[in-house]
């Protein structure tokens, strides 16, 4: 399916999640991110950006070679600062539930979507022993407070 066909076939969060495995086979969405995505009407300025970021993460997983850094192209992403991750209040805000079957841990890597409050999508690339590469998505939503921007 061509990219334009995919984009027109996904008009809201419900359709996105219903077709996620078909369109983005390397992505696994956790409960908190799923809830946020499900509530999207498709008319939000961030919606096409979300699709673009999901596409970049899926594409990076498709080409991820063992021993090399996971580096999605065409999107802005970064790890959370150590100060924020270890902070008594801000760190636990990044303890999102993992998709079913994957280990819980504090999330650090996040993409940066523009517009409005500057949405974020926290993700974690994994290569389970004997399994296919997956990109776990734990959170999609507003920019969370951090040490630099409390």
C-alpha cells in the first residue's frame, strides 16, 4: 500500500489502532499511549505528525542492524536527561506501562512533535532474543514536566 493510500485510510485514532499491525508491523503500543491515540479525532494538528513519527519509527526498526544505534530518520528525538529520570517527582512520571509481554522500565527516548504544547511520544526499540525487532510506545501526549521545564 502506498504512503498516500495509508494516510487517507487512517482518519482517526480508532482506525490507526485498528490497522496498526498491518501498517506499522514493528510497533507495539502500550495501554497509556493506546488510550491517548484512541481519543484522536484525526482533525488535530498533531495527528499527521503522529503518523509521520510512527512511520519513521517503523522504518528504523525495519532497517535496524545489531550493533548499530537505533536512529529514526526525519524526526526529532532524544533521551530524557539523567537529572529528570532520577528526579523524585519527574522520573516516576515516565514509568508508563509497557505493551503486553514486554518488561516494565522507566522510559527515556522520546520523539518531539511540534505545535500546541509540543507533544511527545516515548518509545523503546527492542530486539527480544529469538524475536523480531519491535519499537514499544509507552506514551503519546503533552510534554511532561522535567527538571529543565517544571
